[in-house]
C-alpha cells in the first residue's frame, strides 16, 4: 500500500539506524562504463540535479589516465564546471600520485583510492600483487592527509571475483584493516560482480569488525547483477552500517570486470529507506525526474524499478 503521493507506507523495523548517508556514485561509477562519451556539460548538469534532489555526497569523477577510462578524460574540465553547493561534498577517485596532484590542483577536499581484495584483480586492475598494492597507496594517502584531505578506500571484489570465485571474508578484512591503518577514514566494501547474498554481507562486515575496523567506518557498495543489492543493503544496515553507495537510475558497471552490471539504484534504496522510516535527506520525486532526464541523454530507459514504477516508463 502507498499513500496518495506514491510513497511507500512507513513501517519502522527494530535494529536499524535512524539515518543513512547515501554516497551517490552515479556521475563516476555510473557513467564510467558508458560506450558513448557523455558530454561534460551533461555530467555537470547531472551533478547539479543530484544536489538539487538533496544528496550531499556526490562522487564527481576520477582523475585516472584517459587511456584506461576514456569516459572520464574530462575530469579536470568537469570539476571546473561544477556549481559546488554549500554542504555538498564532491569526492573524486585518485588512482595514483598524479591523480592526487590533479585533485589538489582542482582544490578538492575529498579523495578515494581503489584497492582490490583479490590477487587476480589487483594484477588486472592495478598491475600489482595483492600485497604490493599497498606500496602504491601509502604515499598517496599520506600526502592527501598532509594536504588536509580526507581519504576513502574502496575494496573491490570483496564478495566474489570472476577469476577466483568466492572471496574469504578474512582476506577482505585484512585488506581493509591495512587501508584504515594508513589513515583512510572510510572503507567501502564492494560487491563488484554482484554475487553477494545477505548472510555473506553480514559475514564480511563481521570479519571487518573482528579485524578492528569499526562498523561506523564501513560503507557498502552493492551491484544488482543477481537482484541481491537491496537485500544485502538491509543486512548491512542491521549490522550497523550507515553509509550506502548507490547510483541514480541504477547506472554503472566496472570496466575491468565484464560480469559487473549496474549499481544499486538510488531510487530503489530511497524507497526502501522511506518505507522503513530511515532519514536520508533525498527527494524521491526529484531523483526520479533526474533519472528520466539522464536516461534520455543516454538513449535508453533507466533499469531502476522505482523509476519505472513512478515515471510510467
């Protein structure tokens, strides 16, 4: 049952947080795998619309070499075009020292590094071993902290790897612990190929906490490849996680993992949070309108079920 505005009936459930921070990744992770180049003006407007919708953490882009992710070759131009709003953070991904240089030059305050939980993906994505990847991150994180920046860390393939299969939660926790010890303030656990299930999500979170990574430093980043993203998110909330990565319209994938499909749609997440009475600050109607608009720019409908239901698409 919904109310007259098409919103879910609110029925709070015990053991859940009162507020959740939505870490919006649509402009970076959502668009990075698009085959056609999205004009930089469209990306800037997308970010503006997301801010208008009440989202306060908008991952804008990545300062990665254009050779690796051509879609993000316009990162510096995009940052210049941004209408930065008070109270809105615009973190960017920095893969290395040069990426950090560009983030500093752009006057940004928040950056993220992208680590791997598995040996194979570390080799394919970073050209490093599982252990030697930390030598690449350490100087980046230290210098960012010295510059007064905050640093987030992504741990990709935290639930499954297309080459190695299931990933031991203890291995994920060990990687995460090293990143936190470096000074990363938040750890985003990525289900890059979407194979996780709720019990698995709980096991990974529990392993991180057992490895002395406080639950309030954890975030979750679920892909919906097998339709498990919302179920996994709810499991994470029950474990005390209060930051959830999501992509408006369900856009996204990983250019280095062909089996990775779209991210958890921000609208689907908001519908669930509204139904549970959990505060998040976003306006669902504005998000749906933004997704419909972006779908028009991309020339295809949004995969978000909530967008389809509320827009009639």
